[in-house]
């Protein structure tokens, strides 16, 4: 299913079906639309859910795919996928046991399936990421912004060009990767459904761990310090949906009306000497994708927020004496309430 994402015209067809722009799809040669059985089942099921009927022109006088035929083909395809999945797992196991390395690891250049060599420039930034997180107590979003501003290239290209778009998730992957302490781990996840490409975490007892001390970049002490800090931050965040930072004016003050998570601050220059653009957006949407939050307010410019505050305060202090008297009454009431609770 993931390869279908690269077929732009097929994606256009799926979106049009979702919008209800047609009720029947005529296909002369099924191989032109579907590259394999998985594609066929996935798209036909999807079209069926939108009320679109698939009509195969080259089957005699033509034939509509009914739900019975579709379900039968789905069962056959699922059995085949399970057989293939087991075969693939068996084929990959020797590589896992020997310590097969990933295709792309920031900080290293891959020589072959089992060999990495340090990339001097990237290794420098790996150490910087850990230092900023464990020693300077920066958050992952702030580190991502810092890397972008310093034009640090990620490991993967974008449209064949260098990619500088670091994200919180990208930084998190660096901080969690055991390869920086000389450990290659395979088998952390396994595929559970080739139709959706979903994966499940395996218990640690099923991992394949190979010690490769020549890969070490970070000390054990600093690596596990980062793991502990991430755990504490995640627990605090999940309990309150609130960022721990109070560095900026609006930190922890803006909440998403849809999911309740705090908004996060981003800034960017489109050129080295260009103006600085600053905005706030839902941290849940930013970290997990647009499908995890249904908020209509994707981005709020910081200049707009400051302008709104200026107008609010100008309105409040039109009668300064009354304003400060009201603030004093509120503070005194809070102090009395605190004293009563303390004595009780």
C-alpha cells in the first residue's frame, strides 16, 4: 500500500471517489490500475466503501466486482500474505543475528549490510544534540529548530536535494538510537498486516542485540540520562498535555480547542538574512500528524497574538485605578483562601 502513495494519478482517483464524484469505475486492463493483488484488494475495498462499483471491461461482456468475489479474493490474498510474511521473517533472521545495520543512520555512512563508518560532520552534531538535551535541558522541538537554523542536513534527501527539515520526531529518533553506544538492535518491531503496513512492538526478549563498540559516539551515562529525561518529560506531558518549557511569552498558555494539548512555538527564516517568522501550533498535531487532531486552527502567528494582547491591556487600563483595585481584591482573596487551606 505504501508504494501506491507514489502513484499520483491513482491518488487523485481515490480522492475523487471519496468526494463522491463518480459511482462506477470502468477498467479495461486491470494490470494498468493494480500492480499486485494487495493493491487490487486495498483500492477495491476503499472504492466499495465510497459506493463506487468497479467494472472490469475485459472479462467477457464486462463484470462488476461484487462483495462476495471481493471477500473471497481478500481471504486468498490474506492467506498468501501470511505465508510470504513468514518466509520473509525466516530470510531476515540470519541478518538480525549478525547485526544488520539500517540503511540510513545520522552520524554514519553505510558501507554494507553490517558496516558503518563515522561521518565526522554528522557525528559532531550527534554529540551536540545529546549535549543540548541532557546538559542544556533543551526540548526536542527547540533542538530541531536549532538544527534547521544551522542548516544541518538530515540523512535523507528530499526530491533529490539536501533536506534541512528537522522535526521533533527526527531528533527523538537520534536520542533513542542505541547505535550511538555501540549496540545494534534488530527485531524491535514486526509487521502484523501487509494490507495496512502496520507494525507491532516485540518484547525485549525477542530482540537481536549485537555489541559493536567501534560504532560508539556517546557515553552510556549520557545516553541513559537522555532516556530517563525523555521518560520523565513524556509522563509529565501525558498527564497535563502541557509543555514543561516556560521560556516564551505564550508557553503553556495557549490550548488547542480540539484536543486540549498545548500549542508549541516555531520560528523560521526562509533565507539567511530574511525576516524571522514565528508561529504557534497544536503540539499533538505537530508531533503525531494532522489526523490526530481535528483543530481548524493550524497556525497562529505570534505577531497577531501580541497585537491582541496590546489591545486587551489598553482596554483594561483605560481606568487604571479601577483595574488595579480589582487585581488587588483578587490577590487578597487568593491569599486568604491559601491561608485557610493551610490551617485546615
